[in-house]
C-alpha cells in the first residue's frame, strides 16, 4: 500500500474513534445535567469548552509549522 491509501485508512479509523468517544461521553453529560440542573451544567460545559478551545489555539500556535518552506 502506498502512503495515500494508508492515510485514507487512518483517517477513517480516526473518524470512527471520534464517533465512539462521542457516543460514550454524551450520556454522561446528559446524566450530569440531570443531576445538577441544565443551567448549571450548561454554564460549566461552556466554560470547559472555552478553556479547551483556548488551549488548542495556544498549542497550535506554539507548534512549528511543518507545511511552510
């Protein structure tokens, strides 16, 4: 197999892994929202989401750009 075929298979595997993670995590998030209240859970999820987004932006900016030549 060449690199393109392996890359295609790898991206398919990664998509399936993300789908499985979402299917496993969402019921826990819904259960937590049921326990503490939807508004409290929504606020907490928003804060956590913003923190994760900020961390991803910072990490991406610190990573050296491999495509630039």
